[in-house]
C-alpha cells in the first residue's frame, strides 16, 4: 500500500514555517542542467542552495525549528538556550538563527557536542 505523505502535512503549519524562515532563507534559483538532462533523458534542474547565507539548505530546518520553539516557549528558550550537537553548516545555521532572533550570545547559547 502506498504511503500518502500529503495527508500528514498540516497546511497551516506549512505556511507558518514559510513565514518563520522567510527572513533567513533566500529564494535560491533553479538552474537547468543540459548535461544531466541529456545523461538521464529527463529535464534536470539544480536547486542552488549554496547561495544561502550559510552555504547550504540547512538554514531552512534550523530556522523553522529554533524560531518555532521561540514562538512557543520564548522565556524558556532564552533562559536555557539551545544546544546543538552538530558542526559545520548545521551549526552555522543555528548560530545565524540565534543572531536573527536578537540574541546570539547570552540568551540563546549554542554549543557543539562534536568531538567530546
């Protein structure tokens, strides 16, 4: 039996997520790839997420999660901070979200658990 994923999506939450990430995630271009299209006999477009401020699509998930939690539990999040166990692009995305939320340091503290 096929899994109908669309039935699990709350359209209101989809639009709320879109509003949350709008200030952080850029609208990135789709670029047609002639060589890949020829290779696979299909129309292939590349989504250029490397143009995001952090260089990856990871900003979308980080922004939605952190800013969504801030909307629900702002006092608790600002008091306790946010902990991340990632490095690189995901971590950069979380730092950017903290900065855009208005408190990159004391109120929203980001820690990397990598290597420990």
